[in-house]
C-alpha cells in the first residue's frame, strides 16, 4: 500500500496507536475501511469502463442490439416515395427507392399496375404471402432486402432494363423481387412494411426468406421486355 492510501493521523492518534488497546484498534479499523473503500471504488470504475467497451463492441458487431438494422426503421414519409408502373420505374425518383440504413429497396407500385394473376383472391393471397402491403389508395408497397440471395452482393436497380441485376454473378430479379434468371435459388428476400400515419416503417427484423422461383400460377408482375445485359 502506498503512502497516499494511508489516512493522515494526528499526534494524539499516533500515541494511541503505539500504546495499543481498544482505541488503537478502532483507529486501525478506520484506516482499513478507507483502504477498502478506495479499492472498491477503483474496481467499480474499472468495471463500468469495461462494460461500456464491451457494449460498444457488441453494437458494432451486432447492430440489431443497438436499435438500428434488425429493428423497425422509419424510412421516410409516404410522399417521399412516388408510385409508378413497373415500366416507368426510375431509381430513387419513382417506383423504387434505395434506403441503405435499412438495407432496403422500398418499392411503390401504382394502383394501375397490371398483374399476371387475374383471379382477385389468388392475387391477394400471393401478395400477402410475399409481404406486399396494400395502401388505402390501392397502391402496393414492398420492402426488398438489398442482398442478392445467391452469394450476398448488393443488387442495384437498373433503369435501363427496369429490373434488379446482380453485378457479381448475374442473378436477375423483376421490380418486385421476383426471380427472372441467373443462379439465384429464389426471389429476393423481403421485409415486412407498414405505416404509422404518414410514416413508412420497414421491420428489418421480420424477413421473408422462403419465396421460391415463380411459375405460371404465382408470377405477379409480367417479365420486362427489355433485355438486361452485364453492363448498365
């Protein structure tokens, strides 16, 4: 124990300490208690610092714990996302909007969009199974995970062919995330999307990863007619 850790004593206490007896024991106990208090205070400060450091590391490694990706994300107002028909989509202008913080493409389809499924009930069931959300104005909303389901590259939207085309291995998806061609094993994954007043909320902790390749009975949006090469 260093000199600094020792409590100063008066000349009278010095005499008592060296004389022994009950008074000496009481003074010694007081000094011991002070040393214990200092040690415990230092340990408490160290513990708090360690906890803060660990919490920071967890927040970096596992952002779902920090209330960002993996939780509900307000990505904007409804007016920030003008709807469009698939053949009129322009990235971040109308129809499809990239929101990197939520790792999401917000897709907003015009109420006049033509669908491949003609039966209204079958269409409704298919839309619900793929996490589409109908708005009061009869437009439809989708929140697509930006990650290619093949090997995880971020998939850009291509204005030149009105579809998503992965630059890594060529997986190709329609405006609603439906598989078109390439090595992808299924359609793009998608998050739940809903509204709170005019706020658009993407639930990045609720993801649908089970939508298979479409067939003639489940394809929702007609295949785009423009070819989509490797460039763009």
